[in-house]
C-alpha cells in the first residue's frame, strides 16, 4: 500500500483536505479548507477539490479519496440532501476526472469515518463485525467485517416502533426534546438492542460530538456487544477517505 494518500471531506459548509500518513492516520503537513461553494453544483465542488489538491501539492502518483455526504453507488450519487440537487444521478468519478484530471475514489462520509476508526482509532486490530455509529443530527453508520466495508448502510433509518430510528435516538433529538441522559439512554437501548439483534456485531464504536460525554450514557446501556467511544473526530473523514483510496488503488493494480 502507498505510504501516503490524500483525503477530501466534502461537507455542506466546507470542503477539507489533507495528505495522510497511511501508517498512522496522521496528517502530513497542514489541513486545508475552502468554504463549500453556493450553489454547490458538481462542477463548482469539483473545482474546489482541484484547488485543494493544488494547494497541497498532491502528485499524480498519490491516491485521492473523497468522502461524500450521500450514498455512492458505483460512483453515482443517487440522491443528495446537503448539496445542490443537481448532484442526484451524477457520476462523481467522471465529474472529478473532468475538473481535476484525477481519478478519485469516492465513498459515503459515514463509511469514511468508520474506516478511519478501523484503521487508526477505537477499532484498530479488532476482527469480525464492527459497527460504527455517529450520533449527531441524525445517525450515521458504517459496517465493517474483518476490514471489508459493507458500503452505504443507513442504520439511522431503521424503523423502530413505527418511527424512523434517528428521529427518536439521535443526539439531535436529545437536544431538541431536552431529554435527560437517562431518558435518552432508554431510546439508545432500544436502538442498539435492535441493531445487535440484526447483525450480532463484535464491537460498537460510537462517534459524534456527544461521544465525548460517553461516560454519561454508555454505562446505562445493557448490551451483549462491547461498546467504545470513537477516537477520531474532525480528522476521521479525511483519514478514512485516504485509507480507502489507497486500498482500492492497490487492488486495481493487482
């Protein structure tokens, strides 16, 4: 595997990038950020990515991964919420190639964050099925089995008791409904027990800003599966995208 790769994390407010040391997951040099263009059309976003690569001085031989805020089906964006609607049906690989001259490796941003935890964070060295969930405005998810990603899972949208799970159990709902840690933990218990029943995971990793307060809710949960807080936060999307790009590029060369 290549010693370094570049990760780009595309968000609704900013597009961030860095070169990543693949042995540690740490950034080589600075992280650069450019505000997400408005409107965030495919061409405008791809042009920003080209600027970031130029700022970082990323050579042609360095793999580039792109963490994107939607599912990515064989390079195609099926639907989009946080960027311009014109992304729907767009092939992100083709757009990036046209505007940057580079073949990039795209993946869902929650998947990128999950892979970063597997490669460098809380689940490093853990075999079997690892489920990484991000508790935020919604619930993001990534499922990895022995290092192999099952892409584009949307476990935040599991139906529970007639509700979309994230409308009950996300940390955004905890804030919106002013739930105590104890009341929120009851909702988390229902959610994680259901996910546990469906997948029989070996480890849960819980991310999102609220995981910094993990001692206030994790001890209240009664699960068979071990649960640990995420270790990577703002760096996860970039590091995971870079790691995945290096992995996929190495496979393509075999």
